[in-house]
C-alpha cells in the first residue's frame, strides 16, 4: 500500500512540473495525526490523506476547500453516550474532516516557499458502534455507525522546495461539546507529513 502512495506522489510531481509560477491551486498530503492530552487514550496515531483545491484571492493568498481522512492505529475503547445509555466498548474507526483553509505564500528564496495558514472544518470521528441498518437504492443492506461530530480549528505552516515540502499543524477539536463522550476525552492533536503542490 505504501508503494501506491509513493507512485501517486511521484506522478503528481511530474504533472505539476508544468504548473505556472505563483500560488498553487491544488495540494495533496500524506501524513499522520498524533494525539495529545486525553486523546492519546483513544488512539496512538492515525495515518492520513488530504486533498485541497484552492481559489486564488491575490497572487500569494488563496482560500481552499479540502477534506482529510485518517485511519487510527491501535484504537482504545472509550465510553460513548447515546439516548441516556453509555457503551464502554466503543472504538475509533475512521476520522474525517471537511472544511476551508486560508493561506498566504511567502517566497523565501528561489523555489523555496513558506506558507502559514489557518483551517476551520467539521470533524467526524466514526466509531465501531452500530446505529442501525438502512437500505440503498438497489435494496442492498447497509450498516450505519455512530459518529462524534465537532468543529476543528487549526493553524499550521508548510515549507517546500519547488513542488514538494513538509508541514506541521496543531488542531483544537472539542469532541465533548456534543455530550457523546466524557469531558476528559481529549480535544487536540498535531498533524505532520509531506505535501505536493501543483
């Protein structure tokens, strides 16, 4: 699987070599979420994949729409509250974030760019706890799962040479605002990895 990611990133590098100078409009990332505080008791790490598409505001500033998926490693059980009951055997299944990012690109030297940004999104923590059965348009059965939904506010910075770089960002995601998890569940994580812009 990791070889597929490497091949995909190399392909993007080749395509993006045709891009014009100025702020990039598309970005693909591969990284990992590293939980901090109480969230460390829920999962150890979560490899992630991110895609952004941007709309330029000025030559060096853009507003992006994007989504991120992360897959927790070594998920631990936590208490999930629903309809006055709680379930102790709940685990994190998939993490999804959809939102908007505002960024400004600063050219430090030829082909070297520093990009600080802020990101606001809706974050979905999908669990392994089944919420019921539904049927699609073909009549096939589909299992639904409970989610913990919260807003996510983050800030970060990316440094890149030509098309490829690295990033680090801090996220504040108060999962306990919906009263689906305990107060001390945790609300922060660091995300880091590599990015390819084109």
